[in-house]
C-alpha cells in the first residue's frame, strides 16, 4: 500500500511538472511586441489586435454552432488556440522606421523551437516576409509572420494548435485570405 502511494505521489508530481512545462512551452510561442512601442509613435496608422481568453472562447463556440459549414470548419481548425496577436504599422514616407526594430522581432524567432517555414525577399517595396512555426510533437503550437516593407510593418502571432490543412482548404473563402506571393521577375 505504501509503495502504491509513493507511485501515485510520484506520478502526480510528474504530471504537475509536465503540465507546467507544457504551459511554459506554449508561452514561448508568444512574441514580445512591446519592443515595438516606439514604432507606434512614428506610424501614421496603427492596428493592434489581441484576441485571447473569454473573447477567443466565445468566437470558437459561435463558429462551431453557426449554420455554415465553412464557419464550422474554421471553428474546428482554431478550437485549440490560446491567442491571436496582430500589429500593423503604416508610415507616410519611406525610412520612417528603423529596420533594426523589426530585426529584434526576427531575433526572437531564432530561439529554440521556432522553425522557418517561408522566407520571401523582394526588391520591390523592399519587402521581407518571414513565416515561422513552433511545434509541440506533431502539432503546431505557434505561428509567426513578420512582413516589412518601405512603408509598413505587419506582425501576426498565433498561439496554440492550428489545423493548417483545414485553413488551407478554406483559403480564399469566408474572409480567409488566399496567400498569393507577387513574383518579381527582375530579381
């Protein structure tokens, strides 16, 4: 009996540790956008979106219950999400922000766990696009997109498991953009 209690106690400690480690791992997928606060003062337009907690839970429940198959698929694809964070900075003129500000975000994506999925560079508009994923086993636990151009910066950080196959199937529908990358034949 005593041996059984020791095993149960050890198992409980291990589960608590693993739950804490899993929570810590998920938090690592969150980018620190506070490093970009100075960009907001220089930008002519600023968009800041933080969808998390009760608002995200409400959105997921509504999407799963509406009488629209595509919306239900979106709800199913995002049911495990923990947060969606977006920052968009638009500038009136070229050169109003320092590229090193954006490099600070890209440096966060060099941390262990992040893997580069896509890298696009175009001389047109000085465009740089980086897409990163973080995996927890075979599931995506985070996605990050960093887009910078002469007059705009866009950052998207999604935290939690995402069913990419379902989202790709829905791209171009229900206001989910179809990603089309403009080719620059002069490069």
